[in-house]
C-alpha cells in the first residue's frame, strides 16, 4: 500500500503578528517544521507549537532560515559558510532544547524559504547546514527538495535524507520550484493541490507550469502554513488519500 508523510511549516507567528492556522492544521499532518525565530516564531509561539505537536503525536522538525524576520526568510543572503553554519546550529539547538524540555524528541531539520532553495542546488549552503546537523546530532534527518543535489551531498555525509515535494507550489520543467515572485507559483485550489499529491505518490511525477511532466519521488509532501487555503487543501488531500487508499504516516515509521 502506498504511504506518504504530510508536513507543514508551523509556529511562524510572533508577537502580535499571527501567521497561519496551526491549531486547525495539526489534525491533518504527520510532521511539522517549527520556525526557529529567524524568519518567524518567538519563544512563546514556538513552545505552544511544540506542545501542539506532542498532543497530536506529530513528528517535530526544526525550520531554520536566514536571519530575515522582515522578509520572512524569503530573501537570498550572502553569508560566509562558517557564519551560516553557526546560525543554523544555533537555531537547531534552540528548538531541540525546547522540544526535549517538554519530553519530546527533535527528529529532523528542514531549511526554510530562500535558504531551502539555495541549499538545494548550492554545495556551500548545503554543507553549512549538514555540518550544523552533524555538530548538534547526526541522527537528525535532513529534509530537502527531492531530486536536488543536496540529496546526494547528504548521502555522502551519511546524513539520513527525506526527499520532499510540494502540494501547493508549481514546479518548473527543470524540477525547480517556480519563484514566488512569478504568477501562478502558489496553488490555491484545494482540488488541484490534492491531485498533485496523488500524482506524486502514485505516478512519481508532477505536472510543471509549462504543462510537461517531471519525474519526482518523495517521502514527504509539504503544505505551507501561511497559504490562506492551507486548511481546505489539507482537508481535500485527506479525502483524496482515502479514495486512493494511500496511508498518511510519518516518514520515520518505515
């Protein structure tokens, strides 16, 4: 039987700024990527999100980013490798400590936004993240873009890798995600997003923005928590998975 992990970016609210609908999303996911305070999230919101994940038995991942709160971590930044390693290490350590203080376990790391996209294809950024993981806990999984060069680097460095695809993002014909600054980058139709998930799981392919098909094998599929349609998308995905007899389960469960 086909199986898939469903993950979502969570804990991104900070201060008086509310981002996403975390409490409504938890029942529909099996993994959550918790902001570390550099693109979103503050200590109280982060702690509340960890408690929610533990209550719903959802796998917990750290979601480190460039230090770009004003730009929500979606702007490219040129940071020396050693500094970037330290920045990522700091963020992972903070989430790991908070999770463990509440009796839980941090299981993976998924970079956020511009850092995710850059590290997927650039060895310098990828190695900064991998080194940070190795220095904190080399048993942590690294979640990244399915089929991208970071997957090979993780294997070379003996870091367990989770190949990730996206339900609510359009792909380009070279397998990269369509830039958020471009029209049609985010899928807001719940039906379209759910069908993309089914295609990825059962056909190992995704229809690109150009109308072609790109081969894609993934262990986890992401829905962005700040997508206004996130809850509707997740509900529709649940219905589609049930119809297609696809089991929704965390990637660490076999």
